[in-house]
C-alpha cells in the first residue's frame, strides 16, 4: 500500500508531503495506481521548483518527500499553497477510487517549531 502523509502547520499550511510504499495493484511497469500517485508527487516537486523556487526533494525506491522551508517568503506562500493543495486533492481522489492501495493521512502538527 502507498501511504501519503500531508504535514500541516497550525495555520493549515502544508509543510511536507511524504509518499511511501508500493501500491501492489499490478506488477511493476503496469501499476496504474503507482503511476497516478507518482505523477502527482513529481508534479508537486516540479511545480515547487519551477513556480516557487523551492528546490530539492528526496526520493528513493518507494519513498518521496517534498518539504517547504519554514522561511519561505510571504509572496510565495499562495503559489505553494495552490500547488500542494491541488496535488493533495488529486491524491485524495486516487484514494477514493483505489482505497485498498492508497491511504492519505492529512494531519496538523500542534506547533510550528
């Protein structure tokens, strides 16, 4: 199963997106659930870099993480919010259709530390 964690600060601003695991819907190269989640995760990473200037994401087999720096300029926050909220919406849509293979956990941290 693919697990997606959406980490938000106390203002509900997404600070981190983590994707772990494998869908197991179909064999490697034929897994449409994996492909859907992957395209959304890479869209987040690419859009953050191209549109908001936030470089860098971490990835390895079965794992991807995009993090938003705490010191992001105020003028870029709305762009980042739009990108990540759109991606999370897409991930939740995949979960609705393939909940046996994808789980999205949207959580708020208690502090902004």
